C-alpha cells in the first residue's frame, strides 16, 4: 500500500492526538490525559492513549516474592506494601483508511480509575463511530469492558471485532460455571456480556492470521487460554504484548515469577520468557498494556533476566 504522509489532511485527528506528545512521554503524565505518544512504525501510524490506571494488590503483582523483597519493588512502581498502580495503554492505529483499537479498555466495568479511553478519544477529536476495527488481546474486563455503553449499546458501532478463536471458545462455553473454577465465573460473565454484544461482527483468529497487511497474530496463551499478541511489520518489528508480560519492571527483572491473574501460570511463564527472549535477540520494539506510559521500548538482557529500555 501507499502510506499516507505523516501530516496529510486525512490525519487531522492524529495531529490533535500528537499535540501533547512531549508531555505524554513523561512517567508522571496524568492517567486520563487526552494527549498521546505518537510514532510511525512502517505503514502504521500509532498513538498510545490512556484508559486510566488500575490499582493491584501486592498478592496479585508479586505472589512469588518474599515479604522483604516486595516493598522495594512496589515502591519503585510508586506504590506501598499493599500494592501499586499500573497503567492501561491502548494503541490507536491508523492503517490506510482503517482506525484500529487494540483492546478498548474497561468502560464502567472495572475500577473507577479506568474507563478513560472514550473521553480521551473524543477530546482528541476522534468519534467512536470512526473506529473500524477493535482487536482484543483477551477478554478480561480491563481490556474488553468498554464494548458496550451503560445502556447496552455497542460503543464502536461501525467496527469489526477480532479475537482469538480459543479465547472466544473458552469464555463463551455455555457450561463454563460447571467446568471452570468459581474464581473465574465473574470474569466469564463480563466476557460473555462483551463478546455476545458483537457476536455478529466478530472474526475469530488463529496464530499467523493477518488482520491488515503487516499486522499478524501471535498466540501467547497462559494469561488467558486464548490470549494473543500482535506483530507489526516495520523496522524493528513491533510486538504489542497485551498481558503476555504484565509489567515492565517486575516481569522483565523476574521473568519466572507468576502473576496473580494468569489462568495457567506455568504456560504464561513459558510464553512470557519466549516473548522476551525473542524480543531481546531480535531487537524488536515492544508495546505493553500495563507498562509505564507509554509502554514502548526494548528488552535488553541482564544476566538471566531482562531490563526494559524505553524507546
């Protein structure tokens, strides 16, 4: 395809998104700011918007860490011994005439500090009706909870939706509550609410499928059974990781530690390690959902672990 020039008239909305990019690059950026970190990657024009932040307990973030180890890590994340905040970074990607969201945030269906994406889009001049594709890395409520509004209407009415086939099959199982642990039942109700609302406009994905040319699916199960990441072609191919690696401090420095919300902890560990190892070996660019805003950078090897280097 022919890439649009970075400042063409058809990118007017993206200009407003980029207006505060310098501020957005700061770790202290307000979590609900409408400004965005913007960069060009191959044929993709990417702006990272915020859906706000989550507060996670120490037992979720650091279930494997000894008590004396927890506090320094949580403090480095701006938290305390009880837990810490993590960001919710959502890429808005222009490819030709497509406007693509990778996950759509929590809406009103998670913590009150989340659900900022719609307002940030509107503040930047992007109407939800202009979104053409929404790709779910997985169907946890902080990633798919904004599929419908409080009155049940689809928030992005002109979008096609994409999700891994295994993810769809897992959450929409009509016998879920008899087959799966009780701890997952609430997650399943939320996922079914979101997925069934767009069932007639959903494409189910397999490993290697292309959503648009140059945007390919990578299976990264473990956090959920059908979790996917995305690889975007370009210089230093970009991996959009979703929750395959949930934090840029904890799980880079301790890639063999578990995360409390992983459905299959051991599979999640194997796939996280494989993803980080490949990223470090091939010098791939990364974009993480719950990483320090804007969540864009690289994985450097550090002994038997890794160090996140912001781009």
